[in-house]
C-alpha cells in the first residue's frame, strides 16, 4: 500500500473558512470579519471615484458600506449555536 500525502489545512482567525496556508493568509487580510481588513475595491478610503459622461463622482464603497455590526452579532450567535450542535469542538 502506498502512503497518501496529506495537506495541512488552516482556519481563518475571523471566520470558518479553511484552506491551505497561502490561501488563508490572503483571505485573512480581506475577511469581512477582520476589523483591520484591507478593502481591495476602495483601498480603505471608504469611497470610490467613478466616471460617467466625462464627469467624476465619488461614491461610497459598496463593500465597506455593507459591513453591519448588527449582522456581525447575528453571525456570531449562529456560529455559537452551530458549535454547540456539533459537540462543542472548535475545529
């Protein structure tokens, strides 16, 4: 029987996403649950400049504006319930 190669999986510190090390490192920088995250779209400025009919407009960043502390609390409650249902293990 041949030995099977296994790949170590890593978990995001802020959400439940799991993957290989280099993918998780990239994900954690942009994870919506990370309070110090980096937004690729607006580069953490909070707004984006768009051009329409040769006129520039500043518009709020769609991704940063979607972040809601209320939703974050609901997600944490749901994840806590899921962990209790799975037997309390945090893997």
